[in-house]
C-alpha cells in the first residue's frame, strides 16, 4: 500500500476516517487503505463494487438486479491458490 494515501485517511478527531477528503481522488484506494489499517498481516482483497453492484436492465452476460461483481473472480482466486494447496 502507499504511505501517502495512508496519511490522507488520518483524522484530527478520530483514529481514522473512512472517506477520501474532497480533492484527494482515489476513493477506491482510500477504502483499501482504511481496510489495511485493521487487517495487520492477514491476506485480504478489496473489491470496489459500488458503481457496478446493480444492473438496471441486464445483458446477455449480466443479469438484471444485483450483479455480485467480483464474486466469481474472488471465488476463482480462492479455488486456485488456497483450496488447491490443501
């Protein structure tokens, strides 16, 4: 992770803030930095799904409604790198 972004989530009134300050950009990386503060040495992944969590009309490859963006990707990662090594 990036020390510059980590400093941006510091707060003068709390231990940490979980939102990017106006003008700092990078909301996705800010969310990841926020999580990093709490996971210590635990392996983790941040899937930024806010803009893709719901599909109004649906398509041939994406059903209408909640799409579960990133779930299959994360599942494949676990299958390939963790379950295969058991």
